[in-house]
C-alpha cells in the first residue's frame, strides 16, 4: 500500500472529518460562571434526521460528549431554518431565563431544551449539574455536532489544537453573523459579546437573519372561500405578522387535468387594494377579506394567497378550491379543531348547512400535500366531530409541526391551521 492509499484510508477512518454541513453551530455562550452554558444549533438542510446525533466538545481532537439526541420521531425530519438551543438545565443562564426557559413548541421554528430534565436528549456529559462542559482553558473549548455515524458535521473550532474560530471565553457569548457554510470557518464572520447579551433561539441579525428566517413572515390560522350570490368571498385570519407588506391573490380556473392548471393571473395585490396591506410586524390577530366578482356560476376556481415581506420575499399559502353557485344555491360551513396544540391527534368539528350534498375533510401539510383524508361523502347531520389520531396515509405518526384541516364542498372551501407536538 503506497503513501497515497494510506493517507486516503486515514482520512476515511477519521471520525472527526468535517462532513457537508446540514447543521451548524450558530451561537454559544460559556456562561457567567463556567456552568451556565448553552449552544444554539441551526438546521440548514430540510428534513434532517437528528436521531442519534450528539453534541460534544472535540477538545484537541478528543471527543467529550454532552448530549445525545434520542431516537424519537421528533428528530426524524427537522425542517430547514429550525433553531435548537441546548442548555445546562442544572445551572440555567440568565439569557435563557429571559427568553422564557424551556420551549418545546416546534411550530415557530425555535426551541430551547434543557439537558438533564428534557425528554428529547440523553445526558451524556456534565450538564444537568452546576459544572460546565467547556473548561474555558484555551481557544479550543468549542462545541461540535456529529451525526449517528460519528461523523463530525460542524466543529466550531475547525482545527486543533489551535482553533481557527476560538471559543468566546468565560462570561462571553459568540455568534455567527454570516449566511453561508463557507463562512463558518472565518472568525471575522463571528462576533463576541457578553453572555447576558446572547440571543438564544433568535436569529443573529443582518445576513444571518436573512439566511435563518426560521418563521414564516405571516402565521395564518384560517384561510377559506365561499360562494355567495354568484361571487367568491375569500377570508383569512393571521395570528401574527413579521415585516409583512401585504398580500397578493392569484386565481386559476380548475381543469380536469391538474397538469394544465396555470398560474399567473394576479387578481389583487396590496399595491392596488389598500385592504390587502399588511400590518408590518404584529402579534395581534388580524382579519382580511376579498370579494371576487369576475367569476361565472357553474365554474370551479382555484385561489392562491401569498404574503410579501419587506425584502420582497413571497411566501405562498395553501391553494383553495371553490365552485361558484348561482344566487340562491349557496351553502355555508364552519370548522374548528381541538385541542390545539396537541400531542395525540385532534378533533375536527364541522358545522354545515343541511343542503350540502358532499363534503371532503383532509389534513394537509404546509406545502398543501395530503397527509390524511378524514371524511368524504354526504354529511348526515349538521354538526360532525371527526377524530384524527395523528397518523398519515401509511398509519405512521406524523412529525411535530403545523398542519391544515381543510373542508371542501361543491361551493366552498375552508381551512384551519393547528399544531402537532409529538
């Protein structure tokens, strides 16, 4: 075996070889007293399976474990942009307390989970006590993350024993300001601040915020359409908005061949209709509506609602279908879900007119893809309670996330957003 072959073999067998980044260390705080430590991870590839991954300190090339991601469905497919903060549950940093402490709601793309008391991790290191995982003895005391095969995905220090990106040091926090994987090895793209000024669970501002943007600009809770007096009425409700300029509405006439369905007819926009202007950044519930009068009875139309943020980024929401009935042939329906959020499925409560001959109730993901059909047929009563146990089409529990309960009829469509936390 020649030297080149030996070098290649050593490279392949080295468990600390940096692999292509799907998760990065985005921020670290080494605490006020050496124990109040936390590490912020950022998922940058969609659908990452984190089961069996581990957080540790690859000090001088020697792995020191901190926490193991448990083999649970929560970690099976984590969305891009998700921020995961792991912190010392035995000695909690004031910056964690200021953010509200433990947060297991994945629906907003940001969670904070303590080591030692959380069901999400196995405590494999010194956290859960008052001691820290990082000795603060040199620049190499930095966190690293490796996958279930023991391959290092990101080591903040990059090189050993001299760190290309050194640790922040006792009483300090350090955060990445860039938005590329190439930049994580460039210490000039990292900033150091006091531990009290750390921002666990939040973006780091500037380019990093543009890259992360872990939450949708608009949290849409309801989006429904109905036919009334030969027109189509569109209604939607937002629970919160972030840098939202406003909305635009596109319309397409439905065809039997869905591949022939074309988009591009923008029928309304916040630039032309003041009622569609957004609230900027708001945590208050807002209601919107739009009447489309340029439709024909007997035709089925598809509508797509999108919001536009301050940077011009367009976020589309689920498509909705409605058949236009002539005046006098209109029906109504209402939908609600409980409990919300839930960790064991939901109940869909459907109230409708007796005149509706056929209804379909589906659970969709945020991409509008079918997760499970709940009901299809003629409703036999004006109010139905339809249970859904949180299983998909293959009777496999769905991962944590935000889903849509959608009811469709011959002249109406109504959607309700809810959250599942497994």
